[in-house]
C-alpha cells in the first residue's frame, strides 16, 4: 500500500514554563511566534507558511504528545486509519476545530509505541523568509526531522519502509548486518525520521533546518551571551551520517533539539543507501570527537494517544534531564 506522506511537519511538546520556553525559542534561537495564550505557544521557522511547526503546551512535566506528518489530502487520512486499525494499532481522530489552526487529524501509535499524527490541512500565515530585519539567533528556517530511540530498530525500519513507504538514505550496521540505526525519508533529503537503538520508545530530538553553517556559530554565541551555556550539549560539528553540520541543544525542560544544515538530495530512483559500520567513529562526528554520554542515554518520554500517561518505559526509567540555567 502506498501512502502519500509528504514530510515531517510538526511536533507537540509539553513544557512546564511557557515564558522560559519563549525566551529560549523565540528571543534566543529566533523562532517566529505565530500566536500564544496561557496554555500554548505556537512557533514556526522563518521560511514556513504553515501556522506552526512546533506547539509547546503548558503541563506539569515535560513530555512528547505527538510527532506530526503532513499528507497530501484528506483521503489519505481515511486510508491510513483503516490501515492502522487493520494492524491492531491504536488510532484516535482529532476532528477539525479541536486543534487550533488545523483540520481533521489522525493520531496513531506505531509498532514501537511512538505517538504519530497525520494531517492534510493547517492554516497558512505570512512567510518571513525575506524579512531579514527580523532574523536573530540561529535564524531557524523550518522543521526537518525527528529522531527516535526504540529497542528494536529493525522492527521500526521494516514497518516504515515496507508498510508506510519511506525510503532509507543511510544506516548503521553491525558485522552481522543487524541494523543499529537508520535514516528514513519521504521528502527528497536524508531523513524525516531516524531510529537509533536504545531504551524507548522516546523522542531523542527534533531537527530544525538552518539557512547556512554560520547560523550554528552565531547561535552558539547568542546562547552563551544569553546565559544558556548549559544548553549546549554537543557540537557544533559535522556528521558523517548525512554529512550535515549540527548543534544539539537542550531546552529549559530538557527536550533536545538539533540545529541542522547541509545534507543532500536523495530523490534519484537509483540512489543507494549509504552503509556505515557500527565501529566507524566518523559516522557520528566526521571530525572524530565523541558525543557525551547524556546524548546516548537521555531522551524525552512520549505519551499515549489520550496524552494522559506515558507509554510503559519500565526498561527506560532514566531521570529526566533538566538543566539549571542562569538567565
């Protein structure tokens, strides 16, 4: 079955302090605030014309409510609903009007227990691409991808490739050719979602696209000058996998985001996935420096479809990372 899934399109994260989040995402990194109220903060990148790509919701503790994918039409939603139901996977409809700026949406739990959302319609707003007078911080342009930690990468890989119609750009394999991590895409770039081996299901990070590599450097300077040195977790550097420049940050609630620039086109029909050996240190950082332990061990917990309790993480009871900032 072929589904017309376009791209990774929005994330909904729970945060404990909207004002602290606004200072981090809007004032420091340069996200555009579309609108807000006492419980919600709707953000987008400078080149995006959709109402938002990141929704921050006030809650008692940090968590991931959903990872959203845009589909081509409303018809796709009904086909996807039937498909997931036939697989015995949980589904939930979010009718038009129940979520600000959005049409009807389908929420599901995938084979790993990750909460996904598919939607076709979102309100449009003014695109700020050429409002250079408003550029600041990292000058974030758009959402790019999700990276998820799951205990069985091959299970997730098979489901997204063989059932949902994603393609693989790069992967890491052991000597026995067991897949340890995989980068999968719908749009013609390296990935819309990546899966890495670990205790989960959890969201490792949301990646956001920048206009140029210097934006990474500028982001580091602005973050440091604004008192966010504890947020700088890893980088800047260049990945071997994807070839992109990267910077990993932790927001005030511990959610990890990646600022990302410089991957490549994957749309040619004869494109072959790039294999990386699990022992090749260049795959993580092409220049050779290692990631900190927290990058491998810490990630954001995900919620069930009712957004009421976390998915069972008995094997992943890791203390939520929540750094202390001096602002």
